[in-house]
């Protein structure tokens, strides 16, 4: 299950800030930047509510990487609704985002809603959103170039011949090693950033 903004509180953020073993990365799904669409989704918060929570997080954990989920093409979504989503993405400056096109599912309330969005409009909107999110992601990743990060090694990519793990900001880190590093914390000097992935040398 993913998290919901209703479960986010100032108390939670203070705990993240207090304990160094907690990663500075939080997934906070917004779904849409339009209050009209959020209400239609029954999300029970507004874009302003969401932004206030982000402000609280940045107050206590200013370096926290924020990731999210966003859906485009929900029934009734107008161009203004979509633009509101783009504006929220710009304001928050997400480290990365999972983006989706609304998928109609029989039996759900949304499936019977009027103003289902045509496929060509959904395609255009998702491409515009992905372009914006990817641009932000590249900027966030580029900040790590030249730095030494600590990554928890999770797997070995046989195709690349590299181990991979994540740093405390959720970035995937690739590196070479002559010994098995699975399950280890490894310090890596980052030489290159590619989207959400970082590449470097084990220190």
C-alpha cells in the first residue's frame, strides 16, 4: 500500500528529522493539483492542504526528497485542471514521480462519471507531465555528481555488470565491486547521473 496525505502530520516529520537512521525521502501521493478533481476522486484534501504539508516537511527536513503519484485524464478533467497539476508539480519540485493515465474500471464510481477524457487528450497530457517531471528529476540527480553517497546494496545487474542500491534520498546507485556487496552499505563517489540513477566508483 502507498501512503496517503491524511496520515501525514507535523509529529511524523519531527520524528523523521530527529532520527538519523530514517531516510530523508518521503512518498506523498497528490494525484492531482486540481481541487475539483481531488474532490471527484474523494481525496478529502485540497491542493492548498497538500502544499501546507509540503511546507511543514521542508521546514523540518529541508533536504528531504519528495516523491508522488499523479493521475491525468480523470473523468471531467479540464485543461485548467491539468494546468493546475503542472503548477503544483513546479511548486513542490518533486524528486521524482510515478505518473499514470486514468484507467476506466467497470464497477467503480468513476467509470460511470460523465466527461470521460478521450485517449488522444490523455496521451498529450501525460507526455507533457512526464517531460516536466523528468526535467526536475534530472536536476535533482545532477546535484549528487561529485559527491560521495552511501547506498544500501540491493541487487546485481548482470547486464551492466554492476551492483545497485539506493541512497537515503531514494536514488538508485550503480557501482562495480570485486566482492559480493548484497546487503551491505557501500560508499560510492558519484561520477554520472542519468535520470533517477547515479553511477560511480566504490570508495
